[in-house]
C-alpha cells in the first residue's frame, strides 16, 4: 500500500447528508457530501493553528453518478477519523486539542450553536480588530469601534450582533463621523465599508526586465520616418532610448522608462494609437533621469510631448505614464499608500521635491486640465505654473506640445513654456487676472461705473448709487428716512428700470404700497384731508400702479411672531436676485432684525461680522444695499443732525459702509420751513461717485415726493462743508 505524507481532512459543516465522498488531491483529502443542489462553490478555512488558512474549493455534486475518485464511506476509516467527522480539519499523526470552554457561554448548550463555527467566526472578527470573545450569539453587544476608536470619549459605539447559530455577524458604528459597518460569516469573506482595516498589504516585487527579455530592437527606418513627420529627430529618439518591438504581425513603438539608465518599465504604442504597458513593473515618470537635479521641471501628458519638448530645447521634462483622468476627483486627497492612480508621483518624489518651479503642460482638453489639477494638488499649487496653448483658429486651440511643434515650430513651443502662468490658487490672484474687467471699467462698458443718478440735481454731485455697495442711512425718529429711500427707489426705477427687494419690518404691506404708489403716480391714495385739494388717483391709475408694484418690488417678510435673522434675509434676497433680477435691497431697520449672538461675542464683533456678510452679498450679486439704523438715544439733543458715530450698536456702521447718509428735517417752524429735508452725506468711499456734503430737498406731504429746491445758502440746494 502506498503511504502518503501527513494530510488534512476538511469537512463541510453545512450538509446534513450521511453520505460522504472523499476526493484525494496532491495536498489534501476533501471530505464532501452529496446534495441535490446544483454545483456551487464555497470557501473553508482550516482551524488548525498550524495551518496557513489556505482556501480550498468545496464542490457539491448534483447526483449519485459514479466518480473515478470515489472512496469508501467514512465507516471504513479508523475510529479516530469517525469521531472527528463533524469537525473542520484533521491531522492523523497529531491529536487535535479540544477547544477550551468559552467564558460566559453557559447558555450555548441550550441553543443550536455550532461551537467550532462560533470559534472560527470570532477568529475572523479578531483579524479585523473586533474582539468578540465575550459576545454571545443572539445578542447585541456594545464594543469600542476599531475604526474610530470611539472618538475622544472612547465610547462603545460599535453594535455587534452574532446570529443564534454563531455562524454570522453584523456590526455598525453609530458615530456620525465613522459609520463603519460590515458583515461576515464563519465560512465567507468579510464584507465591510472598511475592509482594508488592519490588513497587511502584500508588497509585490516589481519585475526585473531587460531589453533582451522584452525583445526590444532599434527603430526601423519606417518608424524613424514616422517620428520625423512629427518633427522628432533621430538624435532625440536615441537619447531617450526609444525602441521597437515585434508583436504578432506588426512592429510597435517601445518607450523605455528608465531610472539611472536602468530599464524599469516599458510602454508600447501601435499604429492605431493603442497603448499598453509591461505588467508588474514600477510606475515612474518617463524621462525621469532628465529631472534628477533640475530646479525647473516640465510635466506633460504623453511620451510624444516629452520628445517634442526636447526638440524645443527643454530636456528637463517628464511625462506621466498613465494618461489623464476624466475629471477632477471630488474626494479628499488620499494617503500615499492608497493613492494608487498617482503611484508614480510618490515613487519619484525625491526628484520632484528638489524642484522650485513645476510647469504643468498637460493637454488642453478637459481630461488634461483635470490631470493638471490633480498634479497641482499633490505637488503643491504654490510652486506650479501652467501653460496656455496658442489658438489654432477662432474657436480651437492646439491640444498639446507635439501639435504646437508640428504646426508652429520649436520657437513657438519654446515661447509657450517661457510664458507659462502661475497656477491659480483659490483666493490668491494677480491684477492680470482682472485686466478684462479693468479694461471694461476704463471704457465704461460694464454699466453704471460712475453710479446711477439719484434723480435729484442737488444730490448728484454728492451721492450716486453704485451696484454692489452698502449705504447706511440713519436719522432721529420721524425724520423721513424710509420715505426718502422709497422716493430714491422710485427715481431709480423710473430712470434705469431697477427692481428691488424690500425687507421693511416697520411698515404694513398696504401702507407701504400706498406710499410707493403715491410717489409713482404723484397723486394721493385717498381723498381725505391730507390730500388737500389734489385729485385722488383714479381706479385705472390704481390698477396700473398695482402692476408696477408687482413688476418692480419683491417683499421679504417674516409672517410669524419671530424676528428674522440677517442670514435669513440675505438668503431670500439672493433668491430674489436670481429669480426676479433685483438690483437693490432695503433692510429697514436694524433693530427689527434678530441679533442673537454667542455669549462670548461682543456687540461690536457681531456688528462687524453682520456688515461683512451684507457687503459680501452686495459685491457678489452686484446689488446695492440700503441698511437703515437708528441712532442711540440722544440725551442732550438740540435738534441738529446726528452723526454716523451716533448709531446704536457699534462704530463699525460707519467704518464698514461704502456710503453713510443722515436724513434730517427741521422740527421748529421758527428756525425754518418744516418741509425741507436735509440729506447729509457723511461718508463716500469711492470719490468717483460722490463726496461729503449736504443737500436740501423739499418734501411734498400730499404725494410723498422729494424735489429739488433753490435756497440762498448754496447753488441748486447744495451746501458743501
């Protein structure tokens, strides 16, 4: 009888059949069972501590058909084989240790738990970092998550559940910043959102290749002619070790990737522009030796572009080995070990780390620009430049370096590289980035560069309305601040067609509509005493005015008892800009806004942040904002106009605004007419559109209009400081 070396028997824990078949392999006996189910595959791991956990394929037969490898049933084996027939592995020459009792599992006997199955499951959990030693089947167990370690509090955020039979486990981490979850069975692979955790990556040794082993040859005349058509000389090809390889019935180009002149990898290109590389070789830049000590490095997208750069006089150039991604990844930057797509960058980091300037000359198409962004993310935008490929015609630009070389020549390609631009960094710009806008500003083609006239001649030299600015308006109560702003809006609408969003919490909607309609139609809304002898607006005029209101104004109102926050107001104003095209926003007044702030924040700090938000909104949406703020209580007020520094809350109201205006009117009939309104322009940041000074307007109480007047103290009703 032929004596075989020591072997192991592996048994299926799933089949209930009493009939077994043993298949003898070169390494193992496989004890199998018949089943009427179709042929399937499973994986079984040996539990023997000395085994290597190798996976063994387990087959179920559909029928009792004869098999040339059929062996007698287990009853013909010795008793030791039979008593272990329900186990997982067996070594004939050594006794298998009996598993120790599991702590805290006194109820397992009463359950249908396969203890060895449970033991194997716990071992698999242990391999991925979950300690399930004390976890009972059929229960939910709280453990420290091996992924997030329970955060700073080290809470037991991982819920682990083992099935009643001990054959499967499912787990979930309930920490929002983690959320790791997965499942596994005793006889299946782990399925997890963090499957790579605590696993040791097997480092594959790169293949050692040579020109002889790859069958590389010098370039034939046909390929030399092909490169010559693309303006690549034989000298450049020889210096870069460009070769050929015969494969099948064709000859392909072989671009050899070298480090210290040693062959590391090889990339092939056939006549149809199909590329492929040698498998299991290290990923590096093409032309790596040319940037070994270079302070300036050029990175291109293809080997042909690298050769083209050399024809233009730039040897300090390398090409990426794997082409460009379809788009920029929206994920955060991966670690060096997991950044497999850009392995070549990390393999060559000692070369690129010495460079103070890296010029990204990738293709001009969207994938090429995406590659430039991915490279800049990893190499550091602060030391990157980018090229702008010249125009091919009115609608197209050249795609890459080799195309520029072929159609424009080496001098043009050299000029493209020498004129490379700084790679844009979010938040950091140069005036050159804004030259188009500056040109439009100079030629006054943007619109409203010098501001929009207020409609009052006496005020135009002092104050004009510019899109994107913030105007603070103040004045003692009952001075006509809101009425003046309404009149200004009507003037702007009539002259340039501007639309507005009104957040006016002190006005009822119907009363605000009356005031605007009276200014627009120039007739009183009602036929009552304030209208004096002026005819009331007709029904037809009223209907026409309603349409004007609907077309020209949007309302921002909080319909419940809560006060709106400034963020809530600006969010709705942004929608009004995008949906209705509004050009101006009125927030009236400051004290009707909810100003909750953290206990650690002072009112001055809060006002500063609030005004910054408003200014950013105005600038981003090119929308002028009028913000009404009341002055603090003036204890010794004698009737003169207040100052912007008198605004309740903070001096930031005058510090941060673009324009500051005080509306004031005389209350004493003996001091002068009570229908004269003084418009005090106290701050104008942009000297192009105004200056500091006072203007006087006449107020028509019947229609709410403001009109220019002539007075003896200044021309056109204007008084200068």
